[in-house]
């Protein structure tokens, strides 16, 4: 085995499995030993103007991007062909949708990052690992939007579902296709590497709050609020509560 092939095995097999192990074990450790720290540490009370724009843009854009990755990487091309979606239609749909989602995420990350760096009260509550997570997110988004816009939207197009997709699905079946990933463009390799780095950082940052979606809100009982008028206390000597001496007869 040559040095190059050894490096490829490490980069596209060992590193992903190490990142996934840290991701799982790190979450278990965090839940067992830092359950009270399992939070997003909301800073809404410290600053609201930027947060009300940055948070929705980032979260909705991230959800759309994740959905696009699920459709593009986890769903094989044979499935979309079987249900009658031509490859050119899928490429344009994924390129336009992915570009819009990425731009929304970039704007959201820019607002949230500037908020944490420029607002003193928010900056005081930000740990180093949070900055690392933001930087990793920004790298992932930039390396994802560059090929989406440059290659698939305005360029000749690149069918990553024939290279990146089989390699990624193979990681979960124990047979990753290293050759498919080594032939992919460098920008896709950088995108995948940054994603694994984020997986390793995730359990130790405030990103863990993504798994704390309050599903029990769907079946909890309603909280009933009733208004009532002001109650005027009765005068001493009348029926109801009355004045009496301490220690005296009731």
C-alpha cells in the first residue's frame, strides 16, 4: 500500500469513523456529566434586535440545507429516476434550492457571529468552542455554496450523487467507496472534511440544543388563563376576614 493510498484510507475511512465515534460518545458523556449545561444559553435578554433576524435565517436555512443533503446524498439517483424525475430537473432544483438555502444560512451566520463579537454582553457569554463551531459552520456553508452556484447552477454541473453519495452511504454499511471520493473535485473533499470536523466539535458546543426539541409540547395539557377583577378586602368588623389582636381569641 503506497503512502497516497494510506492517506486516502485515513482521510476517507478512519477520519469519518473517528468523527462519528466522538459525535456519539461525546453526546452520551455530555448528557451524563453536563446535563445542566445541555442548553443553547439563550442571550435574548442581552440583545434582541440582531437575534430576531439572525436566528430564524440561520435555522430555517440550515433545515432546508439538511433536507437537500438528505435528498441528494442519502437518496440514490436510481430512486429519483424510478419515480420519473429526470437528472436535469433534479440538478436545477437542487442547485437553485441549495443556493438559496446557503445564502440564507450565510446571512444568518454573519448576523449571529457579528452579534457575538460586537455586542459586549453577548461576547462575555460566548466560549471559545462556540467560535470554533461558528467558523466550522461558515466553512461548510462556503464550500457547499461554491460548487452549487459555480458548478451546478452556472457551470457544466457535477453529479456528486455518483461519487460523494455512494461513499457517504457506504460509511454506514461498512464499505465506503474510497476511489469515488478521491476522484471528486477538491471543493467537495474540503466540504466533507469540514463536516466531519463539525461532527467532532458538536457535542462540546451549544449545538447540542438541536436534540432538545420539546416534542412533549405536542401532547401536554393546555394552560388555562382566567382573568378576574380586583378583590376588595372586607372592612374590619364585617363578615369574612376581620382584625384581631395577636394571641387573642379568633
